[in-house]
């Protein structure tokens, strides 16, 4: 049986491909476990510097595979809470891991797929990409897997409410206009853009890259400008103690690529 998550690690970049194209890469227990385990493992793997996440076939991820899920009442509250944690922990691991995550969104990104896209640091999309909080359309709330945290912070409360209260699909054009997608283009062009973006990330101080993701995450929730600047000050001082800081300075002054 084919691997539900294909992993290719090459020169500091991990290319992850959700590989259930016949089910639009919907999250069954095996795929959810594979994603969660991989992202949690990145906490202690500094040799992996950037992650690219994509889906095989015509969709990014159609959300939870309902055909592989037992009825909630049959499992009881404790059983369903275990299922809930097994999936939402993927998004927590994506935000906690120090590596920037670039997602290539094509076709449907519904429910859990929407959450995976929002939990990424950069989203590139094809013109046919469309995202929605599908949870509310199957008898649940529209607030699930971190979507109600990410979306209003990215697009504001009114737009977030529009989509979370209805389960409407957001098309690629509107997502791009709202800043959720950095670029919309045909898939071959997106792969080129992803490769260029990754190459630029690999040109910076590895510690600085990790701390920038961390700093951006904390800045979103910081209580004041003073708190953000205090964090920035500490991160900059920490970077000056890295062996890569001197190489970065020399490379800049000598007008050459740094050798990290």
C-alpha cells in the first residue's frame, strides 16, 4: 500500500506530499498520525530548515475522511476527545516547530485542510484553490482545529465570521486579495515560486530563520509593542552569538553568498 505521506528530505528542505489522491487527501487516522509525528519530530531536527507541504492529485486536503470515522456518540465524549486531539495536535506541531512551512494549495482545502493551510507560514495557491470551514456543514461548529484562532487574526473578525458562520467557500481570488495567499498561479509556476522562496530562506542564518518564525508567532499574541521589542532585542543578541553571524556579515561585505 502506498505511503499516505511521502517525505523527501534534500539539502535542508523537507518536501511533504499528502498521498491519498483517490480520497482528495482527506485525513484518515494513518495520514493524521503521519503528519503529527513528522511535525512533532521537527522540534529537535535543526538540519531540516524549511518544509514544503502539498497534496497529490487535484486537491490539497478535503478535510476529515468521514468514511473512516466512527459515529461520535458511539465513542463517547472521551473517545471523541482523543480523536479531536489526534488531529488538532498537527496544527499545534506546525506552529511549534521552528521550521517555516510553505503550503502549495490546489483544489479543495476544506475543514482540516483549511486548518493545515492556515497553520502554514506561507500559502501559494492555484487558481482553482478554494477553502472553507466545512465543520459547520456537518453538524459541528465552524470553530475547529485552530481555524477560529488563525482566520480572524489574518483577515479580521467580520470576514472570519462570514466564512465560519456559513461554511462558504473562499475562492483563490478573494483569498489572495485578503492576503491569505501570497501568490496565485498555475501549479508548475507555483513549484518554481516555492523553490525560489525556499532558496531565499536557505540563504539566511539558520538560527535567524528559526527565531524569525518564533518571533512572528509570539508577536501576534503579544500584549504590547514593548513586549514585542523586548523579544526582538533578545533574539538579535542571541543571533550575534551564533557562528553564522560573522559569516553573514562577511558575505554581505564581500558581496557573495554566505556559506552556512
